[in-house]
C-alpha cells in the first residue's frame, strides 16, 4: 500500500533579509522544484479603512498617502477622484497637469528603485548602485515641489496643495535630460547583457491566461501581453491631452517585466516634458464645501498597477465606507501561477518581479543607547529646514504653512 | 465591444437583478439579492467578460452589502454589483472564488473583518486578523468603534 508522505515545506519569512517588509511564503518543494506556494500577509495591518471612517474628507488624503511610502501619490489621487466624482467637481486645468507630473515622477523613482532591487536580488549590485544613484535627483525634485521626498500629500479634494513654481521648471527640464540619458544607458546595459538574458528569460513566466484569471494589473499584466493601463483606458488628470504609449511585452517572464518598467521610465520622462510645456496658468485648487450623499470610484495607475478606491458618503463630513485596493493585492496571489515548477533559486527574483509592496511606512526615531536623539518633531524640523534651503537655492518661494491651508 | 454593446449585454442578466443604475457614462451599478450574486458574477466574469477589480463589504443599517467591482478596460467603464445579505444574524453568500481565483483573498478578508460566511470557498482561513484574535469579533462592523 502506498503511504502518504508529507512533502517538505520551505518557510521564507515573516522576517527575512530579502524583503524589507514582513510576509510569509511557504514553498512546498520536491527536490529543487517548487510544487506549491502559500502566502500569508497582514503582519503590518494598520486598519486604514476603519480609521478613514473616523476622519473628515479633507484629512483622508494624508492618511491614504501613508498606505505606501512609494505609491504615496497614487493612493490619494484615486481617493480624491472618487470624492470629486461624488461631489461632481471639475478641478482647474493646472491642477490636472500638476497631478500628472507628480504621478509620473513617482513612477520614475519607483521603477528605478525596482530595477536596483532586482539587480541586487540576482547578485548584480552594480545595477543596484546605478539605479539608486539616478533615482536620488528625482526624490530631490519631488521634495522641492511638495516639501517631501515621499508622502507628498500634494493632492486635495478640488485640486493640489502645492503648485509647481515657474522658476523651478528650467531646473526640472535639465534634470529630465539627465534622467533620460542615464535610464537609456541603464536600459541598454540591461537589455544587452547576456548574463541577464540567461538569468531572467523564461524565468517565472506568468501566462496571459493566468494574468487574466488572477486579474493582475500594471507591469505584471503588461509584461504578460495584457495591455491595460488606467491612464489610457479611463484617462484622468491630464493624460488624455498628452502623447505617450502603453508599453507591453508578450513573454510574461521576469525579463519582460524589467523591459516594461525601464521603457515606462522613458515614457514618463516624455509625459512630464509635454506636461511642463503645456502647463496652463491659473489656480491649482478650487474650494469644495460639502460632499453630498452618494458613492464614487477613483482609479489611478500606480507604478505597480491600478489603484482602486471606492468611497460612500451619507452627506456628513466623513466617509461612511472607504475601500482601498493596492495593486499588489491582486499581483501577489499570481505567484501561485508563476512560481510553481520553478527552481527555488529562481523564486526569489520571480517574487520580486511583481514589485510586491506590503504597504509599510513606519515612524522613525533615532536612538542612541536608551536616549532618543531625534524624535518625530525634531526630524520634521530638520526636514523642513532642508526643504527651505533647497527651495531657496533654486530661487523658489517658500512652501505654504499648514495654518495657511 | 463599445459602451452601447456592453449596456445591451448587461440587459441579458436583468431577470436576476433588482435594478440597474447609470449615474455616469462609465459607471454602472447593478443590484441583486445575495442568492443571485453567484450567477450575476459568473455572467460578468465569463460571458461579458469583465476584469475583476476587488470587492467591498459594507455593514449597512439593516443588511450587509457585498460590492463586486469590475472594470471593462476597452471603454474604461467600472461595473459594480451590489449584493444584499438580509440575514444579519448568520450572514452568508456563495463564494465566487471557484471560478475567479482573484477573489480568494478579498473573500477571506471580508470573512475576517465582517464575519461573512462565503459558502464553498476553497480556503476560507484567516488572512488579515492575527491567529490569536478572538473568535466572533469583526472589526469592520459598525458596532466596533475606533
């Protein structure tokens, strides 16, 4: 009689050196081959949807920008679009363009971040150092515009919080040229490297049919030949006015996803250049007094895929229900299709290929022994001082103070 | 398929619906009772076909609402199905995961946070709540205050 044998399970996580966030993968293995995968998440659940029900409509964008430190433009953007749909508000033209520019800068820095990490995961640390070096000026520009390197908090219901000062535009254009040149160089180096071909082609393939049944979005879908992109399918902000392409690749392997992301950086540069050229004059925000009862849907294309927000209002000043779906929520379960049949050694980069984001941003305190050196307030002060210096050097007016809003 | 053809196609499932609302060109809301939700969702995903986005569970005053959001990318239309679960004591609805693997996590999440039983779900174990969270406490219900 055949005896049933328990298959060995390789546990990865919840804490492990590869990912900076907590997640738990259990790989069932047969020798070196992975035969099943079980993912456990939510080690960092913060109850954002519940907290949102206790905040006013105006306060929620600052909460949802903290869902994720990297996608901190996309979440508030999707949320305010949902609220603007309920209120029937049309925002000023300049605000549409400013939203587009911030969203595309976010895409550039996020894709470069991914390229660096992907290089690091496969032991190609030169790519890591290059990509992160090129990403740095993007964060500085975001800081000069919004006051923050991440968690920009730049969208409000009815428009934007900070405008892009005209004085800053020449500097942005110079930086864009640099970013474009360096990304082209990086793209060439990656696409022509025979070692990377050998390491990434045919690895972690997500077939088109699986991409559809797991309903994946973003570069994960576009790398499998499913050319969906909210920016093109349901244009928001200023995307309908600009000329750009949806990048997609049919192969579905890790290499295809890398190609999609790198080419999207170049498209993003193209979008920002046009948006700066066409940037209309006028205010960036209009006042929205009351949110009537109703429900609305807001969607935005985050670097990782479609961010979806559903908001319901009963006519009060707080949402009665607010649902937020980050793209990784549908991308991560597709590991069941892409990892099975792979070697254990290939699973690392396959997992990293969807650019999973477990939505984690934590409060920071610098501690020396038992003494707190910098607490939150001190860090905030330091950060404001640095932003003020950056803006002063660029000849740009000071940021708005919270009490002026 | 353009928006008009999509609208026509949705008419086919009308017998199972309570109402169809179109507040905007690219927003369609279909409402139905919980027992018809499986058939409506299967029709939308397999026959139209739409892309599943996510579900939202809502604790309304006299019922639970499960919203299934779909997107039709060629026209940028969002189609939302609202299924009403009238039984507040033992809320249950048929799982759509058997034909739609993308719904596995969100059904487990709504099971954790709202205490809704998804019948015939292949893997209805905890996703969001910690293993030592007490049984029968559902954080997203309205009686739980922040």
